[in-house]
C-alpha cells in the first residue's frame, strides 16, 4: 500500500509498474466475452479474474471486451495503447491508497470497426461465458410489462438483418444461431448489472430478440442457454483527470483511464453455467442456489439509498455523495426510508445481519476518499428509480404499507428535474429521458401537480394510485413551502 504522492515522477507504461501482474500474460487466452467494459466491470469481474490469474488459475478465462456504442471507441483506444492493462486503485477511508495493475483483459473489440470479428470470437468454442454490464437501461425491457421492446430501432434492425447485428443482444443471438448450426454448445450469458433478476432479464432480452426473427431459435435458447442471476457491489466513481494525475505522480504509471473504487466488494452468483466457470469461490465470490434475497437487499437498500442521497442532496446543492451521506438530515431521511419502507419488502438473507449491513452502507457512503458525486448518482434516474425505489413502492402499496418516504424521494427527484436547487443554483438533468422529464417538470411547476409521475415509461400507472399520488403531491407542496431540510426532519419524526 502507498499513500504519499511524488509530484512530477517520470511515468512509464502500466506493464512496467511494480504493481503490474506477476503472471505471464502470454499464457492468458480468452474464455469470456464481456459487453460494456466500463469502470465497474474493471473494478469487479476483471479484478476477480486477475486475482485468480495471480494464483496461477483461470488463465484460459481471459476477457475479450466488446463495445457496441459510439462512446466505446475511447475504451478501444486506451486499452489498445496499454495492451489491455489499467490501474485499479482502492481508496481506503483513512486516505491509504492501494494500487494494482490488472491484466485479465486479453483483447478488446469495437463492434462498429469489425462486426465479423466480434461474431467470430462469440462463436469460438473457447468462449464459454458472455458477461454484460450494459447499464440498467441497456436491456430494452419495458419496466411496466417486463417484456422486450420489439419496436426499438436497434431491435428492429437486428431482426431484419440478423447476420449484421448492431446491438449487444443482436450479436448474442446471431452467435448462438451460428453455434447451434455448427454443433458448438451454447455459452452462458451472465448479466452483472444492477437489476433485480438480472439473469432473468438477460434471458428475456436474448429470447425476445431471437423471437423477432427466428421463433425456433428463441425456443432453443430458452431451453439450452444458462442465464445465472447475480448480485454485484462495489462503489466505483467516474475517473477524473485528478485520478490520472494521481496514478502518474504517485506510482509513475502513465495510464489514460485508471479506475478508483472503495475497498469493499461483493459478488453473489448463482452457480448455473452451461460450459463451466472459473473457480471464483477461491477469490471471495459467493456461489449460491438463490441470489434473489441478496440482490433485493442490495438494490433496495444500497442503490435506493444512493438515489435518496442524490435527489435530496441536489436540492440542497450538495455536490459530493460523501457530503450528502454525512449530512445529518439527508442521512436520517435515507436511513428512515430503508428501515421503514425498504426492509419490510425483503426476504431473509442467509448469512447477512441486515441492521449491520445498513450501518456498513453509511460507513461506505461517507468515505471521503471516494469522490463520487450526487450528479452521477442521479444520472439516468429514469432507469434507476423504477428498479431501486418504485418497485419497493409498488410492493408496499400492494401490501397496504406506508409509501410516504418513497413518495417524498420521488418528489425530491421531480423538483430537482425542474432544474433549480433551493439556493438558486442550476441542477443539470443528465438522463436518457431528460427532454421528457424536464418538460413534465416544467408543467408540474406551472401547476399540473401529477405531470411528472404521469410519464408511463417511468412510472407505469402509479399516477392513478390515489395513495401514492396523494403522498407525492403532499411532499411536493411541503418541500416547496417549507424547504427540503424541514420536510426531511418531519419525515424522520413521522409527522
């Protein structure tokens, strides 16, 4: 471990760093194709595989990353220049820094450059797992119905021209078709995104895409392909220019895209694989028969808490996530939400003390070394809130339990999307549905109180539920009239 900085230290390639992989990377061969190589994947799945390789294990489970979005061209350029290497820095709460150069990414393909190369590696018998971190909204699933959106432009293209795919699921379906025709057993599709039932959702997306062009293939995929569920957890902020400088000045590593994250990491994985898997249990992964209790715990406690910190924090112009978690009112209303409204919706979680888990969450959130922002946590809230918060609201409504705190969080989000914090500063809305949400927020501001929650893509029919609508409108008026801080205190007190 190291923490003191050494300004202006000469820099070198990651392969030359003292913390570079100690294993012979020429012995690594790809066994996993991963769509969506971002910071979280590099701090999580790629890190676990690097740990195994450091023990002389899983050298045939190297990762071939694939990017399909235009923005993925930058990852192509960085990883190409750095031979797939990058620096992962654990930031401990006491300021200690722990660097390691990760070597488990064997190759990276940018699909628009060479779609045929992507299909070739997906079809290769050596590819036994296809893993995904394509974001919560990347599965093309209707949140209200749970079905694949067959009208989406990419899905339509890939159904009409399945041999020339452009989307993640188009590539997966075409590769499975080719493997089936060639007698090559199907790979496992392993989602690592923050979604309840992420394996089931991945199955819906793959089968849905296949069914648009080849119902027989869709039925074969449904019967033959494994889609394990998993729960993943590690707070991993966006890389900043300061992180690049830190890695260069402290350890002399010239890394154009390092990753920083918290020390905590967790991966609970359903042990269901078509063609085997790496011995992940050797490096701390929990292999279980049923992931659901763990994933609900994480999504409805950790991820929902992040939404609370983001939306209440932004109204008060609190830019940093750790500052929001350390603010007594924001922390109290967030804790009240998870204890009163989220916990009652959970199943028992084997081996987990839930009150202690909640305490640990707030310790993690308050880590000043993790320079996460409320803006990042609020990004694409239209994808995140339905999965992390609105699902809990629906469960509580169905059971006749209170939804006051959840509705108030939604009201804080809606007011934030009006674009102005309580001190008059601007709140930027960074959301795939930003245009629709900000337009609805302006109608809300003009007096149409239910305009925001009438967005059926995000809220489904919640605006028609009188209990939720009344709680939402009440919170909206209260925050406008008395301010967010006063309302949070009233909510915690149960007023």
